[in-house]
C-alpha cells in the first residue's frame, strides 16, 4: 500500500503499532475465552467508527479467525471474546493480535504484536516460559510433546482427563501435576526433554539463531554447562567437536536431566512420596 506525501513522492504505507503497554489481556486455562481488560483511551479515540473497525485476529497452524468488536466504550470493558465459537481445538500454538482496519478496503491501519495465548504468561514478557501448554483431547494421556516445523515445541495437556472413578481432573490440577508432582515429573520429563533436544539439535541444526532455540540453548547452558559456546554475535551453538559425536544428544540430555531433577528436588520429593513422608 502507498500514500502520497506533500512533496509528491510516494512512500510505503506504515501501519501504526499498538504497543503492549497500551492494553491488558488475559486468557482462561482452557483457552476458550480471551479477555481484553482495557485499551488506552488514546487508541480507542483514534478509531473512526464510521469507516474503521476494531477486532481481534486469532490464529493457529490451520485456522485464522476475526472477532469484530462492535462496542468498545469504557463501559464495555472488560471485553470477553468467546474463542470456542470458532476454534474447537487449537493446532499448534495459538496467537492473537489487536487490529484496527478500514471497513471498505480491509486495509490494516494499526495492530499490536502477536501474542501467544497462554494463561501462564499474561502480559509480562519476563514470564515467557520455554514451553507452552496447550489444552487438547488426549484420551487417557495426561500430556505429550508436540511440534510443528517452524514453531517451538509445545506441551499438549489433557483438557478432558477423567480418572477411573469417573472424576474429571481440572486443567489447573493437570498444570500443577506436570510442573510439580515428583511421580509424574520423574516419569515424564526425561523422555520429553530428549524429544525436545532432538527437535533442537537434529531438526534445527542449521537454524540455531531462532529466538525460541536461543532461549532453550541459554537454559541448557545454565543447567548443563560445557556443551555450548557463543559465536561472534553472542548466539549460542553446540561446540563443534562435541556436536560431531554420535552420542552428543544422548550425553547432553542425560547431563541436563540429572541437573534438572536435582535442581527441582524431584529425587528427594519422589523418595518422600514413596515412603509416605509429607
């Protein structure tokens, strides 16, 4: 898109950015409702209601949907978007943007950055976790690692887990289980970590500069030091002499898992649970 300047020249149309500090949002554990708690008055007052629309643009790997916001005066907030009307299950990591666009041309005039819809991160980038939890139907499984090429791996957690006695286990309980229960963590995370390391070091071995991989590598370097080194740009890569070893992934996984278990005190937690010491 182009617009004419006063000098008679043309320049590329620049979309206005809606900054993170200009609105607040949250999403429920099931990722069925997205709540926009507030948008700064300056943003709302800039919208020409006759010619422009405010919307939420949401998407995953397979689907893109627009949720138009008809009423957005101060008294309408918080605004609750029912994601379940258009998304049954998310495939891959779900994201959204706030957008303002022209009614006739559909040209996007301003937008926020893309946010991952996760109840774990809210609005603070410092809380970004290494792996996102996405609710899914998993039958009798509690959780599994999933991966789509071009995306970071994510953790599918069962949103409909029903125990043998017929009781349903809630998502908040499932999240607590996969994070903190020593029985589950010691049984599940070693295999899951090996799977993630294969994704990083085998499937993306020529693409280590990706932001999500760098976050993982910095974490790995902190927990299992001595396997990675920085290049001239400050990006972490495997030490070449180690990476060329056929056992590199197996060795670094074992080192990381051992440190991970001790760091979270899962070994002592498991012993206490087995011996009935609470």
